[in-house]
């Protein structure tokens, strides 16, 4: 739930202060940068919720849940790299 809320606040409400190490002077397009970062965090929260729900309903086992959670936790990393390459001054 925290990832979903933080992703929404960053992407939709443009709360840039929630991004660690935020420096507006180093970003060429702050709105697009925050959107990319925020939506990646939002998608992480949704993936975690779906994986947890599938495990709760016994659609996946513990090993599969662990694998899916590791993969899901890595999803924001490429988005951060792309955002820094694309929007850094």
C-alpha cells in the first residue's frame, strides 16, 4: 500500500520532495521525470499487491511468490536509469 500511495503522490500530485536526492536544478523536465519515477513505484505497489493476493488465494506457492517478488522489486531500477539518462541536464 505505501508504494501505491507514494507512486500516486509523485506521479499525479507531483510531490517531487518524495523522490530521494531530488534536485530540481539537475533535471531538465521535472514533471516528466517525476511521472516516470512515480508510475514505476506505483506499478511496483500494484505488482506486490497482485502477488500477495495470488499467494493468499493459493494460486502460487511460496517459492513462486519469492521469485515474483524479487522480479517485481527490480522493476523501478530500469525506470530510474532511463529517467536520469533522459532528463538529466
